[in-house]
C-alpha cells in the first residue's frame, strides 16, 4: 500500500467553516487585518485582498499597465466572491468606492449574503457611518487613487 492510495479526498461535514470574502478599499489595510483576524478566530475561512499597494518591481512601469492590471485584479476578486458563502464589506465610516459598489452588486446578483463592518459597529456601539456631508474631504480626494487599487 503506498502513501497516495491511503489518501482520500476530504469529505464535507456538517458544520464546515463558512467562507467569507472581504471587499473594500485597499486604503483600509488595518481594518482588513482586524476583520480577517476576528472572522478567522470565529472559525471562518477568510479570503482577502491579495495586496494593498502595487509592489515595487525593477524596470516595470505600473502606469502603462494600469487599465489591464485593474481589469485582471477585478476578475480575480470576482472569482473570490464566487468562491465565498458570503461577502463582508470593510467600510469604516460607511465609505464604499466604485469598485466595491460593483463587487456588492455582483455578490448580490449571485445571491450571496453581504455584511458591512460599519453596520455591525453601529449595532455594537451606536457609532455608525457618518452622513455623506460629514465625510472628510480627504476621502473624496483619494477616491480615484483607491479605484486603481481596489479589488486586488
């Protein structure tokens, strides 16, 4: 009997871990880490962003590849959404950019449960998202930059 013959494919069991894909702006790296750790400690399998900023590569100009790169990373993130049982939106203060809005719409079109960090914080503490007029101007200024990095 060899080792490979002894190995069997894993069989699903009642109570398998829930798979959750995190979505949101890459500017919220600390919040992604916090949510990932909490959900993992709750027994969930967490799928997150692959990177929070573009890596420094010698002799490579990311600006010339920006649109193709954004499309490829978006496609990868949509695959992550398809793999999930539910999607968790990392949206401190209620901020959701354009790419994240597309991911939410996609997840909902697949019938995935979508949860929001801001809404859970509101339920726990009473500190919810601010109204749009209360959002810091910096958030608006960073919107375009984040669109280039969301969905990794």
